[in-house]
C-alpha cells in the first residue's frame, strides 16, 4: 500500500478523518481494513475503493477516537 499525498488526500485527512492509499487491485476491502488496523493500530470505520486508470485507490475512514492526522504524521505525510 502506498499513501497518497495529493492536496485532496491531505484535505480528507484533516476534514473527514480519511486516509487515502493506492493498493494492489487484487486486495479486497476486508483485507485492506485488516492490514490498516494491524499496521497502524487503529480501528477502521469504513473502506471505499475506486478503480481509475488501471489503479485502485482505497479511502479508509478511521473511527473518531483515532485521528487520521496522527497516522499521517507517522507516515511523514504532514
């Protein structure tokens, strides 16, 4: 999984507690959710996926008690 650092991705982190990743196409929502919860020690509320131009993007909404900005800081995005 590769985190995205676009302006839109940063706005989603700050405003809606959503992390955005580029993920391999064969990964399902359940697999993505489990991996994020294990790697970053957070709880995921929702996972939405988008396939665009042959790439798959995952929008991962974290539960309110786990700020996405903290995870982004650990990743060096902010």
